[in-house]
C-alpha cells in the first residue's frame, strides 16, 4: 500500500507542497492535520484509545478521531471521512479553530502540525475500527480536564494542548 502524503503548509495554513507522512514526521516539517471532538447531548466527549500497534502514542486516550487532510480535501471532508473510518459513523462537523504545535516522540518522530479542531454531535455507540482504535468511552469535559491533571501520561500530546489552552471552545458549544 502506498504511503499517504501530508499537506505541507506555512504558518498561515497556505499549502506549500506534499510529502510522505513518515518523512514529514521524521523531518518535523509543518503540515496540516485535524482533530475531531464529538459530544453527546449530556455534553460528554467521545474519547478514543489509540490502537496498540500505532507508530506513535499507542494506547493513549485522545479526542474522537484525528488524522491528516488529503490533497484537495476540505477540513470538513477529511474529518467526516476519518470519523467514519475510525469510529464507524458520520455526523455533521463544524470548524472551531486551529493551532500549531510541535511534539517530539521517543521513537525519533516529531508531530509538527497546524491542527484544525472540529466539533460534532452524536448520541449512539460507535462501531470502532480495531486497526485504528483500541477502545472508546464518554467523559464529561470537566472529568477529562481533571483526569488530565491526575494522569497526564495516558493522554496524547495534542489532546492535552487542546484541553490546556482551548477547552473553553468546547464548553462554549454546548447543545
């Protein structure tokens, strides 16, 4: 299977090229990504635990799904596609904001991403893809914030950044 390309961007989110995903992570090149947060009508977030065989952050808890946009794909199209691929359902998504972060991993790879954060609503159980997702659960925004303080090591880097700096955006979008 051919490796997917990521979209290289500048600080203004303007596309400047394409690069194979692993090469971009080895070279720590800034590229476009997205993080989807799905909430239910109790204002709980659907969290996923990343699959045990992921090349970085295996078994860590994170937002509902995340990945990289494909060339020519809008943020909403990418989020919708990946939500279906990882969690087995589709729901309407809305873009909230974006931010840039850089996080090196123990395996020599580095995430350097301009991350577009989106939100959607859903009340049923997902049909998780075991190639991508180990487990899932609903948690209130407040419980997530508290648990990150108590157990930061069980959450992904980008998820902790979003909660540390931006969780008020999630709270402001209650149903």
